[in-house]
């Protein structure tokens, strides 16, 4: 039986911004420019986008999370400035899911990915190579992961180039599942803070196919 592939594309639209102005600033993909998806500029509290529950991206053992981002800073004082997450933002004791973001704790300047496993208080996490992410320019980020075994690590690609993976916290137990959790873009929502920790920059063209793409 042929595997059914779900391919979610989230086009974040910012009103009152011309397509022509945005298209001039997007980097080329091969000989063509990225389609004008009119990136959303996240800057202030409340600027995150909550898509609610999206069943086609829940409980995936294999997935790839991709986005174009242009970060002006590494954001707030949280460990990670989230690009997109499933579970209502920052992974932790009171939430279940995964997150993709950027991290400069200890001046590592890297892309960060975390996923919740079922051992209490455990979220496995990894990052790309030190100094692999830079501010104030467009980057295409892709992280692909198969959570069916704790021996697996995600693979990071930045602008189409493989980046070395560093394991920050090893996975323990089994994948927790994330039915009914919210898919959120552009903020790290700690429990009770309600969209108060936005990503500092622009995000567009988030894609989440249910495929592991080594």
C-alpha cells in the first residue's frame, strides 16, 4: 500500500505589505526567487499565530519542519526563540510536542530542535553547529527527524547545507504523542504567558511533510 503523505503548507500573510517589496528581499532558490508569501514580521507581545489543532501534523513519527526566516535578534531571555512549535510553545513539564527555534545561549548561534518523550520532565533536544545561524539575512531552515528510536538524531540543513548535529539532552522513553495540541508560529509561549515571547524577525513558508528526508 502506498504511504499517504500529508504536506502542510502554512502561508503566513501580513496585511498591507506589497508582494513586490517583499519579493525583492527574498533569496534565490536556484535560478528562481522564492514565491512571494509575504512574510510575517513578529516583534511585539501577541504577534504569534496560533493555528489550533492541525491533525495532519500530530503524532508523526517521521517529519520534516521547514521555514524561511530572517531574524533581527535572538529575542527574549528564554532558552529558545521559537519559529514554529506543536504544543503551545515552549516544551516543558506542562506541554507535549516539539519546537523548532534559534538559540544563542552561550553564544552558540544555532538552530534548535526539541521533542517531548514520555519520561517525566524530559524533552530531548539537539542543535546545529556553533555559529551556523546568522542574523539579519534570510535563511532556509529544515530539520528532519524520525522519533521511532531514541538512537536517532535529527538532521539539520541551513540554506540547503548539512549542519553537524549536537545532542543537548538525549531522548529517554518513547514519543509522547501530541493529539489536539496547537500548532503555533512566531512565539515561545511559556505556560500562562499568552503569546508574550515573540520571535524577533520575519517568518514565511512553513512546511511540515510527514517524511524523514536524510
